[in-house]
C-alpha cells in the first residue's frame, strides 16, 4: 500500500470514508470552478448578456460531462472490485480497456456536441440576444471533452485504489491556471466568452496529462503500460454494463433539466440571468455531496470483492449520513450568505434578487437528494445500474416533465418550477431504497466465505 493509497478493507469506516472523501470533495469543487469561474469572469468583466449566454450552456455542459462521469463510474466500481479480490490480471485488463473506451467517448461527445450545439440551444428557446455567444462558448468548451474523459478515467482508477489526493493536486494546479487564464484572456486580450472557454480547455488538458503521467509512472497493478493498451471484450462488457446506465442516468437528469431551462427561458432575461447565477450553487453543493457517493461505491465494491459482508451495508449508511448532513449544512449556509454568493457573478441588483428566488427554494432541498444519489451509488457498488436508471427515468425525469406541464403550467411562477426538484428527489429516493434493499439481500453473501454473485 503506497502513501497515496488507502486501505478500504480494514479500520474505522466513519474515519476512513471521511478521510477518503475530503480530497475527492475538493477535487469535485475544482471541477465546478472551471465553469463557475467562466461565469463569474464574464459576469463581472463582460456584462449580463455574456453571463446569460454562458449560463444558458450550463445544462448542456452538465449533460456532456455527466456522460463521461457516468462512464467513469463503471471503471471505478469494476476496478475497485478486482483490487479488493486481489486479481492483478483483471485489474490490468480493466484499466487498459477503460482508458481507450473513455478517450473514444470523449472524442465522440466533442464531435457531436460541436455539430449540434446551435440546434440544441435553439430548441431550448435560448434568447436571441444570448445565442451567438452561447454557441461560441459551447463549441470551444467542447474541444476539451477528450481531456475531461481521460481525467475522469484516471480519477476513477486512482479512487478505486483509495487514492483521492493526487487527483486533487492535479486539478488544483489546473484550476489555478484556469482562473488566471480567464482573467488574462478577458481583461487583457478582450476575448469575452471565447477567452473563458479557451482557458477552461487548456486547464482540462493540463489535468489530463498530469493524471496520465502518474498512471504511467506507477508500479502498482493499476498502472498504465503502452504494451498492454487494448480492448478486452469481457472487461469492456462489464464496464459498459455499469457505465452506460450510469452515463444514461446523468444524461437523463440533464435532459429533464433542459425542460426546466426552457421553462426558465419563458421569463424575462433578468430571471434567466438570475437563475444562471444562482444555479452555480447546484454544482458546488451536488459535487461536494457526490464525494460521499463515490466513497460508498468504492468502499462497497472493494469489500464485496474481499467478501467482507459486515462492511458493505455500513459503508452505504455512513456515506448517506455524511452526504445528508453536508447538504443540509451547505444549503442553510448558502441562504445565509446569499447576497455575497450571488455578488460573485453579477453586480446587477435585479439579477441578484432574481437569483435569491431560486436559492430560497433550493437551499433546503439539497439534503433530500442524498437519499436518492447515495442509494444509486450503493447499487452501483453492488454492480447494478440498469434498474436504478429506469427508476430515475420515471421518478426524476418523467415526473419533472409532468410537473412542468401540470403544476407549473397552472401556477406559472418561478417558485412552482423550482419546487419540482425536491419533490422528484423524494419520489425517486423511495423507489431506489426499495430496490437497493431487495438486491442487497440477494447479492451480498450471508457468510464471508460465500461466493460473490457480482454482475451476474
């Protein structure tokens, strides 16, 4: 066990899940900084139109990056399982197959996104005064998708091995560069939205190169070697069986949110801009909470591979408790400091007040999402993602669309629109918990020496 890695199979779960998650939490925050700093810089130094343009792409950025994160979750779960079972050959084949797969996914998403970006933005009813800058920003930003895919691949592998510190270090360096380049390209070079997009992709490629270097230099069984690069059909199938439903799940959330964004766009541009500023809190809080979801999946998968039954359920419950209280504390803090937070993105009082209308609903809603997302991660740790994805489709996607065309259509207030988040999370969480309880009893062996039925 190297100094950067953590033993997930022994010791206090309360302590280890927290220590494991804190670097991952900051890693996730820094990923949010890429897009958040773009919005802050254009809001402060270019103007409200540029702020609205970049903000209008946030859901699409979440869609494309979510696909890559979902795919990487399959890499994380399967790698952790094989590390836990101490199967070096399976670890090596999984890692090298995953690297090629993730790179190919990044290239495909980049190409399709660039081609169809204007069409999608027009379908979302993006305001005429915003769409030109929105298309420009999105097309440049999408050029960084291959780098983002490789970083998430490397992060998934290292996290599966218990190493969450090195991905943080690499992303911290890239994040600092991103902020500095944002200011340089906008204030000095006057490149506007194009400048912040260029800064983001440069930072993404830097983080990808750093994490790949660490994997190639590593002497562990999860290291990368040119001689082993290739697709193993068995490992590819297993990764896809977990990764595709997870990626689809992220995509469905973003697609459902496209309907939400289209509904927001039915209000005036001040409300659109206020929503764009306030929505930055979503990624910030969700991604901090998501550190505990990754912990749940990694700890559960490794302990399942090692046949340590007593630690599997505890890993889920402890991760759920941490994520719930973190969401509650952050949400309340966000509302208390709502004016300073929104002032980071705009100096327009009207936009600030519009943003507060969103925060007043969302600040007490974030904690509810822990029950849904942590349970989904726990199912992924047990190798099951297909049924949870179907539940998400019905509970958090179809439900939201129905809400928009019924409740929101009736009241036509921005508050009635934002309430759909908490309601959809609660409905989905209940269904996910019922499914998890069922598969846990069926998959987890009753004795530590029982055969593990994983991905059967």
